[in-house]
C-alpha cells in the first residue's frame, strides 16, 4: 500500500505547483509508485491473480495519462518519463 509519505515524495518530483495532485503528470507519478509496490508484492506472491489484474489496470491507467501528456504537452511528457525512469 502506498503510504502518505511515499505518495508525497512521488508528487514532489512532478508537481506543476504546490497543490497539484490531479494533473496527468502527478497521476502518472503516483501510479508508477503503486505499480512498483504491486510488482514487488507479486515477486513474492506469484499466484496472486487478483493483484496481477490490478497491476494490469494500473499500467493501462498510467499509459492513458502518459499518452494524454504526449499529445497535449510533449515537453512535460519528456520531463515526466525521464524523472520516472520510463522509456519514451
């Protein structure tokens, strides 16, 4: 589970302003941290298919946010993918 501290750290990297929690960049950062946590969980619990399904949904959601950024704000998309360690 994503703690408040981890979520705040993920938001600090990509926030557009101090109270930004809903922009596509901020949401992609939060989703990336959640994906990392679920991936680590699945490394130890290989047969947890409900978590695997949730992981697939998280990845699809993050992909949607990044696709929106790529289309509407390409410079922000480059920054976000670089900061999150995703390939562009």
